[in-house]
C-alpha cells in the first residue's frame, strides 16, 4: 500500500484510461502494442506512456512493445482491481438505487455488499437484493464486513457528517456524489462526481471559443 501512495496522482489517474483501452484491444485479439500507438488512442505522447509505466518497472521490450494481456494483468495488480472490493452505498435515493443495481461493477472488481439510508420509508426495503439498513448500523456492519470503499449519494447538508461516520467505521476510500468538498484525514481517498459542474463545463465549452 505504501508503494501505491508514492505514485504521482496524474499517473494514477491515467492508469484507468490505459486499462480501459487495453481491455478493448484485448477483446479485439490484439497481442501487442507500443507506447506510441497506445498514447495516440488516448491523446498522450509515447514518451508520457513510457514515463508512466517506468514508475512501476519494465513492462515492454524495445522494438517489440507491450504484451496487451500481460499489461492488463500488471495494471490491475497495481490498481488493486485484481481482487474483489466490497463496497457500501450510503444514500438509497435514485442515484443510490441505480448504483446498487449496476451489474457491471462486479466485472471491474467491485461488489456492493451493504446499502444504508436514514429515510424511514426506505429502511427495511430491498434494493438489488440488498436490505437497506439505517445509517446508524454503519459503525457495526462496515468493520464486521471489512468494507473499505463507500459510495456516498446523500444530500449536501449531511454529506460531511456521513463521511465522518464512514471514516470512523474504517472506510478508506469514498466516491462522493454530493456537491461538496469533503474533509477527510490523510490516508483516506475521495473522488467526487459533480454532474452540475460537468454540465456547466460543457455549456462553457459550447458557448465560447478558447484561445
């Protein structure tokens, strides 16, 4: 884990892009690819690809390139997605329900195993074969199941409080759908998804010409 923490964040973000592209190439039965070819498909230079991969050692051979299947395996190991991660979903509204029922997570190495909410009308109901439990149960169930990742889809007014409870329960990574910048201790990762902000950026790019 300490080795992963020393990885530059821009490089870590690009790993997902490399993996997605390599998986497409693997499905297309492509055996090998070089850094220039891989970089071109993603808008990077070959030098950037080589620099990113050099962070983790030597994956390819000069003049031959990278084995697509082997590189997929290596990146999954680096990212930790060569194993299955149990995930808790907090917030069983429309976004939480869609996330909990999304069938492709398991293909990526993530399995929703617990769903929590504070709405009395939702608690006790079943969403995608998961019984919705009260938020108060998080401090018991998360350590019991050794859950490390959580998806947060709650109102902005309670997002920080719920995040604090998740961290106290042992969560070390949060995917946040609430439009707020969460404050978490060192060692806890947060990745935020803000639909409104993304749409604003698209509207801006559509409305003006960039220099």
